[in-house]
C-alpha cells in the first residue's frame, strides 16, 4: 500500500487521530506531550500514529497535509492543526467541544 493511501485509510477509519512523536503515554517531544495531554484531557478516545515508528508517514504527511510540523491533529479527515493551535483551542474550550461532538456523532454511527 502506498504511504498516502495508508494515511487516507487511517484518516477514514479514525474520526479523531493525532500524528505525533511517541505515544500519548510516552511522548518523545515536548510539543507532542502538550498536544496529547490536551487531547486526553478532553476525555474521549482517540487514535494516534507514532511517526518515529513510521518514517514513511513522517516523510509524506507534511506534503499531503501542507503542514510541515508534528504533532498534527486530524478530526473527520480534516487537519485541525499542531500543538499551538490545539492548546489555544483547548484554553478557549473549543477543543473539548469539538472532540466531544465528534466522538458522540461517531458513537451514534456505530449504534
């Protein structure tokens, strides 16, 4: 499978996904740590991809997303942004609302 197809499949299968360095429990950089903490604080499940374990995705995703840095938060196949944007949204209460609404919508889809 081509890397871009793999990325598109991950985005299609996971309504909330973060591409980061490391994992939410063991992040490998400060930005990924802050971003995943904000996501975890929203209290809903989310998927993640460790780009350090997936060098092909690390190389291709910035071109696909037109966003050069990691972490990257994607919701319903749409790039939301990186660490700074996530933290701004979290402090404004917007990230929690977006995550909860997305999660609730997809729980209904599964029922």
